[in-house]
């Protein structure tokens, strides 16, 4: 049985996000196409340490129950009833409060690492059920690649990843909290969207240009209302003629898809005054 597991956990973008009205359980139903991208956090879980659950990371990362990796470890041990001392080190590469599932990726990586340390105590289905208790994006982060995500995010249908392309992510200095964006979404007049059905045939057909032209996010108006710089980044990015651009998740990051790395870099240079720019690409299951 291994004593240390190190995992690179990818960020995700929402190629589409359709949101229904708040449900009786307090959550919103979603239909979303999620795609992992080559921007990573690193999770290292080791048996031992000072005892119990120890979380370490760069400045600004909570150490206790405010950290989703800590809560993931608590949940894993409570479910398996097989606790052991563990030290979890997190190296952040994914910006926080960006709609890129950095926290969810860390939770998924922690569950996966602990399961390996425990000799495969839980099945993939059991891990996914635990993941959903931690956050709606965690089941997808556990599954990886690209998928149609429905319900709260727990109903996953694997999809072909985006064809090879360059993806520019732009994260403004300000972040957005998911709960606040959904609250504003509920306050605004709602027009039903159906971005997801529009993009599916293009992904399944492997047509990058058509898929990129079908991007859409129902939360974008709410996010732009709360943080106008999101709309400013969208306008600036659009001026560089990407194949498509959209906000990811509940924001505040915006992504743009290019078929040329040179064009993506030119856009990154132009928008860097508005926030941190990251160049990456789509990740398939073979690369996770």
C-alpha cells in the first residue's frame, strides 16, 4: 500500500451553462457541457504528519474546515470508517473565485488520493456520491475529460473533448462567489436558454468552429451585473476575433477559443491589463 500520492488536477470551463429555476431543495437544475483544460493544481496526500488531517498550501489557502480538501478528507474518513493521519499539500495554479472549479478539483483530487492511500476502499460511484456532497462540480472533476452535466451536476454523459485548439483564460483581479451570482440570477428577469442542445452535435461531430460559435452561459448577465469588468473582458476578447468566447461557470473568468496559438497569445498580451491571462488547451481522459 502506497504512503504518498501526487496528482495534477485540471481546471474546467463551461462551454455551455443553462440554468433552471431554483428547486424545492434550494439548488438550481443545470444542463452544462464541461471541459477540462490544461491548467492545474497539484494535490499531494501523504500518510502521517502531525496526526488527524493536516492541510498545507500557499498563503491564503485555509487550513481547516474552510478548506474543501479538508472537508473532503473528513467526509472520506467518516464514510469509510477507516481514518488515518494524513497531510495534504495543495499547490495552486488555478485561480480562485473564477468559475474554473479550482476548489472542486482539489476536492476531487483529495478523494482520489485518499482512496488510493486506502487501497481502493471506495468505488467510482461511491466517490461521485461523496463528491456531490461537497459541490456540484466535484462529480465531473472526478470523472474528467468532457461531459454533459445535468441535474445538480451529478448526471454525467461523457462527450468527445474539444478538438485541438488554444484556449485563453482571463481572470480579473476580483472574484465572484457562486452563491451571490445565483442570487442575482434569481432576481433578474429570466429568459430560458438552450445553449447545451445547440453545441452537442458540433462536439460529437468534431467541428471546432461550430462548437466554439455555440458557447453560452445563462449566468453571464448576473455576473456582469455584479462585476462589470467581466463584460469589459468579453468585449476586449471579442475584438481579437476568437472562434468563440464565454464566461466560465459563475465567473469571474472569461475564456476564448482560438485555432491558432499565435492569435491566442496576441489576445493574451492585449487583455493582460484587465487581469491574469492563462494559455491552455482541452484535456481528454487520456491526459488527466
